[in-house]
C-alpha cells in the first residue's frame, strides 16, 4: 500500500527507440540539462549497456563502483548508485557493459518486468527532491526497455529525420499498447521528437511531414537540428547546453524542455 504521507514522486520518462543512432542518449542528456536550467532537478538512469549517457556526463568507467546493473539485479539501494554530475541539479545512475547480460539474468526473476519500477519507487528517492527521471534505454525492445516502460509514466521517442525513420515505430507503439493492457495501464506517449533535422534537405523535410501526418499532435513542435556542436559536446563530457550554450542545438533542447513543461512551443531547426 502506498504511503499517503510521502511526497509526490518525480515524473519518469523513458527515452526509447529500438533503432540505434537516432539521438536517444543525446536527447536524454540535453533534455535533462535543459530541465535543470528551468529550475528542475533531474536524474538520468542509464540502462544502455554502452553507458554513453554516463560517459557523456563525465562519469568514467573507474568511477562507476555501483551501477544500474546492481540496482536491477542486486536490488542495491538507490543512494549507492546515484552520483552527482558537474551540472548542479543533474544526477545520474550510471550504466556499464555489465548490463549486456541483464536480460538473460532477469528472465528467471518472476518480477523481471518490474525491477526498475520498484527500484525507482524506493523511499530513498524522496531525499533527492527530483522533478524528473529520464531513463536512457538500449536501442532494442528487450527486457531492459520493457523495465523502463513499466517504470515510466510516459515514453519520449526520438525520431531521426532520415529514410526508414518510421520503420519500426509501429512495433514500438504496439509494445507500448501491450504494456498499457498488462503491466502499466497509465503509460502514455510523451511525444515524438524529430532529431538530426536539416530543413535544407528535401528528404529530411519529407520525413518530418510524414511523421506529422501519421502521428499528428504526438510530434513535438520543437525540432532538433543536425548541429556539429551537439555532436562535439559528448567528447568533452558535457551537454551541448554547457559546451556551446548559444548553439542551435542548445536552443532546440531548451525549447523541447519548455514544451514538455507546458510552455508555448517554439519550432526550431
């Protein structure tokens, strides 16, 4: 039974797309940084075995004493996993390649789809005063991604503005629908955000038009442009908002954060 005296928990968003290279981790990092700029506190939960969100925020492999693997498989307390980043107000639960075997190890657990759900609802999370939790999912619809969607209130889908972008999206939507009917009835789609968009490119514009025609209002008005500063920022272990605050990429992620917070949307690209 839930404790009515506990404070309301953070909004949990799974950042997911089974297609790789769509800007999923980039979106998780920069959206979290933009939400922090807006005065919110955010936690990134890195459940991608590549651990790119952790590296992109300056958490080197040697600093990851305990990780989301321990959170899921060893039921480690949240306060042993979460670490601070260089950005005040932005925390991360780091991931490592240990997660590569997590799917196989979770299969035997009868609560296998609810491990992350339960971990993110530990009373210990209250101490962080979080407003948002962003879960950076692996590029597949595996048991880790299912855990994220069961744990989340909503799913944010980065969609690359390139050929075949809409392929596979129907499978993701089907998975979300199935989870609504079984494990997480309140799960909804936060929205689809077009990434790596170049509006000088006819194909890029056509993909965006097709997405809006197919998905309607599910597609955010904010568009993330293809921007060299966004690409460079991870190699300096920082979000683009810190690396080049005035770049088009940084401005776009600020606009996305404001749209998620319910402010008037602004189209950028």
